[in-house]
C-alpha cells in the first residue's frame, strides 16, 4: 500500500507543477497582452498627432485661400468706389468694405492661431516620434522575451502531461477516482502528510490510533476531520 501512496504523492506533485505552470502561462499571456496594448496605444497616439498636424495644415491652407478671396473682394470694392454716382452708394460700399475688412481680421487671427499650432506640433513631433519608436522597440523586445518564456512553459506543460499519462495506469483506478474527487473538493490537495501528529491539510490533531495505522502502511487512511488521504512524512521518497 505504501507504493500506492508514493504513486499518489508523485501524481499530486505532478498535478501541482501542472497547476503552477498554467498560472505562469496565464501571467505571461497577460503580460504579453499588456505590452501589445501599450504598443497599440503608442501607435494610435503617434498617428493621432500626425493626423492632427495634417488637419491643421489643411485648415491653414483653407484660411489662406479665404484671405486671397477676401483680398480680391476688397480690390473689387476699391475699383467700385470710382464708379459710384451717389453718396448713398458710396456709404453702402464703404460699409461693405468695413465688413469685409473685419472678416479678414477674423480670418487672420484664426490663421495666426493655426500657424502657431502647426509650428508647435512640427517642432514637437520629431522628438515624440523618436521617443515613441524607442518605447515601441523596448516593448517589442520585452514581448519577444515573454513569448519565448511562454513557449518554454508550454513545452514544459506538455512534458508534465506526458508524465502524468504514463503514471495514471500504474495507480489503482478506485484510488485514482478518490484522489480526483478529493482534489476537486480540497483545493487540489488530496494527499497530505502528518507532522508532529498534525494533519497538514486541516491542521487538526490526528488520533494515535490513526497514526499507528498510517505507520504500518498496510491501508489507505483518511483524516477524520478533512477526509484527505494521510501519509507519514518520514516515509516520503526524496
């Protein structure tokens, strides 16, 4: 029966390694995803700044065209001044000229703002692009390392499962079924040692009669408190 216990302990150790490996894989996958998100954000921010500059240049060109159109209107009105025949016509034309000049000042103010924004972004973008590219390269480097580590864990996990498949046929099916049920019920800890007369699964004192049966090693003994399978820690194979 001791051999059966040793096999269960070996299986549990293997299952524990498989569980740890899965947790590490999840952690690495999350870290990879975080870096992908950061890379995507960097690219979006850079593209946003580049598009912002394009839009400002487009607006600036549009306002410059409007200035040209206003100047043409002003020039036309100046010519019309020499053709008016009455004071009323001259006053109306003068009023229109004032209106167009006011419109021109507004356009010039807007154009000045656009030119300042364009100059600021034009000066800012090169250093921003360099910084973004450096951060992106570093994130990609970290991502490559994480992917490499993840591949190692996947390979290791496959080996663990192969070992488990080889071990399973050597265990009594009834005992294996009990082990699997206990794992589900007891936080994946089905087989536990007793140390100093204490069950390490639930930290409750084990009666001397049970300890005696465990030490004789002729049967599977369960903790009366938590129902886990018990074994003598001193008998564990190193």
